[in-house]
């Protein structure tokens, strides 16, 4: 098969030619008439592990003060993609990203961009809670201190714990180890630690996947409050969770085994779950595969 034949075949499989013929908007662009403020703009982002391309050509507009959920089958690149949004991906030896990710007026991959500063502006909460081996108080205060915070640390700790819906449960235990908290409390402590450095965007990679239903509900309630002040992006395999908490949903998909993951469809969450444009999206959200 020649290069041009391969290109045409890829276009056929991904629906690119059909979409262009029908005038379908870019999968990563929000609906017409959406005038929300832009939180991040991603253009032609691809991610690699050495010579392996894990994610290809993702373009997406992430709206500020909204929750954007990323869904899709395991192995389709969701976690890799989200780690590219604050340059955590490149921490892995041999990993790299290509394309642009704009935060405000700054392309975080532009020459001269400081990854440490970017990770302060775009915080990350991981799947497994990872509190420091410090007191609850110091878990929250430590990151702010090393980033040069000079204000009232007591007030910062209380505010961050309140935003993470944890203050009432730990206000009399601040000197105790963070390891003494339950799994759900530890995850909210990690959220408070992220908030303490005052990011603009909060990334969450399956933050409730290992938690019980009560703790999961508290995490979801926390996200609903956080979007009032922050832009939130969450990876989840829980379709009900995505439908409950997010304003926008992006569906990632792999056409053939061994291919890179790609953004297959992106829209308002209500439309993705009630009337998606693509059959693969409908099959996934209705549980027919994945």
C-alpha cells in the first residue's frame, strides 16, 4: 500500500473525509454559540513513549470554570493526554509531546517555558491518594511554602481544606499524620494540597476509582464546588460519574489495536450521552463495549 493509499484508508477509518464532506465541526471545538471563557486550548497534541505514538493530533478547547470529563476504553491515551496538560508526561524517561497547549496567553510547550511553573498553574490529583509523610497541616502548607507563599499559612490551610470539603473532619487533628485518614479523606487532602498553591486548572486522573460510594460522592460534590473558582479536567471510567459531574465530555478511541488514541468526539455532556454523532461513542456510553 502506498503512502497516499494509507492516508486515504486512515481517513476512511477515522471518518475524516466524511466529516469534511458534511462540514462537521472539529471534534474538539465546543458547540456553536458557546461563549464561555477559554481555560486551555490544545492544538494538534501528540504524545510519544520513545518511538511509540500513544496519542495523536488532539485538538480541544477546555472551557474555564467548567468540568470536562475524558472517557474511553482502557489504553486509549486518556491518562497520557491529561499528563501532557501540565508537562508531567515528559517526566517519564523517553516520553515527549508535540503540538501546543495554551494556558492564558502562554504555550506551555514553547521554548523557555518552565515546567515547574506550569505544574504550579496546572495542578494534578492522581488516581491513588499520595499524601506526604507529614501532618495533615504540613501536607497542605508544604507545597505553598516551597513555592514562596508569604501570607497567613493558617488561613491558607483552613481555606484549602474547606474547599476540599475536609476541614470539618480534620480541624481538630491537624497535627496528626495524613496517613491516618481514610482513603477518601486522603484523596481530599491531596486536593487541598493542590489547591494551596493556587492553580488555575486542576487535573484529576480517576480520583475516585478506588473509593467507596460515600467517599466518591464527596469527591464529586467537591468538584462541583471547585469549578466555581477553577477549571477542572477529569479522567473517569465511570459513565454515571461523567454524566453527573461534567459540563463537557471528550471520548477517546483507538481504531485498530496498536494505533494511537485519538479524540473521537467532543461535545456538551448532555449531547454525548443522549445524542452522540458517532456510533462508537454511543456504543461506549451505553455499555456495548469498553
